[in-house]
C-alpha cells in the first residue's frame, strides 16, 4: 500500500490488516500510531506516514500509549524480500547490530557500512542504528512491564550502552521515564508481571487469522525428544523447547490459542500466542522472541497469501477451510536440515550423543541441539558431516540475512546433498515463502506464495502435483 490516500483510508477505517505494514504520525500531537489505533481519526493534512517505527521516532514522534505501535507484528515484506534491505531487516531483528555493530551487519550482507546505511535510509527513512534503537526501546518496554528486573539491569539487557542512553531513549520514544513506563503497564500485564526467576511472559502478536492447530500438529509430529515437546490436549497444547542463544540459553513455552472472527465481520483483526521465556541472560530476549516468531511464522501477511491462493480453483476450498494457514520456520537453521537428512529418530540420537546437557532438566527438555562444529567433528562422514562442517566454517550461511539463492547453491555443492533437503532448508531455515518441491511444476499463479500452497496441500492430505 504505497499510495498515501489509500493509507489514510486504512487509518480512517482502523484496518488492523496494515498494522506493522506502515505507521502514521500526527503533527499536532507529536504521536505516531498503528493504523488500527482506536483514537479519533486525525485530519488528513496533519498526518504523515512512515515505513518503520524507527523512522517516525527519528522525525521526533513519540509512540502512542493507547495503541502501542511498537508491539505490532513485523512487516511481512522483510520476510518475502530477498534484497539487501529485506536481509538487513531480518538481521537487525535478530539483534546483529546490537552484538556486532553496523560493521558486522554490513559484513554479513556483503556491502560496505556506507552502502547499507544509504539503502536503508533511502527506502525506510532510518538507518541500521536507528532501527536497532527502536527495537531496543521495545525490548526495554517489554522487560519493564513484564518483569521485576531492576531498571539498571534492563538497560543493559536491552542492548543500551549506558543507563543515560537508556533513559534518554525511553523519554524520546515514550515521553516517560523507565519507572513511569513500568507503572503504565496495562492491568492484565501488571498482574502477570514475573518475579525474578519466573520467566518473562509475552504476547507474540500476529495479523489476521492464525491456524494454530495446524502449526501445533506439525510441531508435535516433528518434535525431537530432549529439545522439544508438545503437551496437552488439542486446542490447549503447549509447545516447549530449549534455545541456544548468543549470550546464553533459554527455555521457551508457547501456548496454542484459537480465535475466530467476530460474527458479521469480513476480516480477522489478528491476535497473539501467549509465551513464556526463561533466559539465562536477559540480553537474549530480542533474539529469542524473533526466533520464536520465525518458527511460528507470526510476521506473515495472511491477507496477501489467501487472496492470491484463494483465486485458484484447486486451492480455493483449502484456503476457505483454513484461512491464515502458516508455513512454520525454525529457531536453529541446522535443525530442519538434520531432521531431513537423519529423520526424527536420527536427530534424537544426535541430540542425546552430542547436544549439551541442561544443568537442570525441565520435564522432557534435557538438551540443547548440537552445535554445527560439534556435529562436524563427531560425525565427519556423509552428507550430515559435510553440512555441519560447511555451516560451522561459513561455507554455507543459513542465518536470517543469508542470500537464499547463494545458500541453496552452496548446499547443493556439498557431497550427498539432495535437492529435496535443500528445498526444505530454504523453506524452514531461510523462511522462503515461494519454494516448490523439486520436480514438481506448480502454477506460476501461486507465486510468490508456493510454500504456503504446498502447506495447504499437505495439511489437507492432497497430493502435491
């Protein structure tokens, strides 16, 4: 939605489909909002539009306390796009700028820092530092409003270099001190605030309808014992897993949540999945959340997917039956590849042989998934060893900012690697929404959502042809 008049119509109708796709700011109030903000619609001549929250903040606007625009789902555009801007946004969301700086981001993208700065600023109105700063502010707000961690600890856990920088940013973004942000927590969130050691309660937002049952069915079928488990009855299941993160480890739990559109409405405004994170280092919060979002495909645009696929006679009844069907990703890019090569039983064997044992098991969770270097040394022969070694030494890059075509070519160059496994990695590890199984000629009319089309056929039990 590029036309500003069309964007204003979305604001006027409070259309939640565009939350996270763009933001609008009101010059007379100095506040920026999500399109679905319930406040009185401002006059058109007072409204400015921005591609990112960071761009709005950089222009001097503060986040609305009513609609909390920083808490919207991420734009699906960054997951679809394979260019440098899309790759950069995925890496920034994963916390690369906080850990490695702009120079590290540029190195991963294969560009100079100046080129990355120019491309992001030209297209999004904000450079990598500003985008990372906006993300740090959101992380800080979540920690302030969901935990009892000391404010000073939250400052550094959110990625700020100093308490002063933290305080200044919170005042600029929220027009409030960190203490005031904590006090302003919504009543339900304040009631759920976690004491130290109890984990961080989160709401993982998504736009539009979400077929939680299909996602949890798939995760339950694929779960590798020791690393993952799904418990509970259908409709109220809990997915739990271990996470290996840049600064430490985590245990994550995500609740299955079903929600249906309100009667008489043609759209589904979206919702969330309840989650809880137990982190050994709170600096990993942003990265952990983003990896869970990729696993559950929470930043997808179901409206765009369903509109394209629903126009096809073969897929139309499937889309009608399961609007908002997602294509799950992965929290560790090596996991789906190992699962494809070794199977679930083989992956379980590798986990128990070479995965790091947790200091204290939690139910069925006992291990972390093995690191690539460990697998490469322990299983040096065959396709699995070649893959693990290539990921460990960087010959194959499967991080969020990897070029998908380059990654597939590098995978297929490995001894014993087959196209089916490469396609699986492209869908699950790299989040490519437009992958067709090898040897299957899918209609071009399904582009750029062939991964979702295949998911519809699989879930419905129909042949993929």
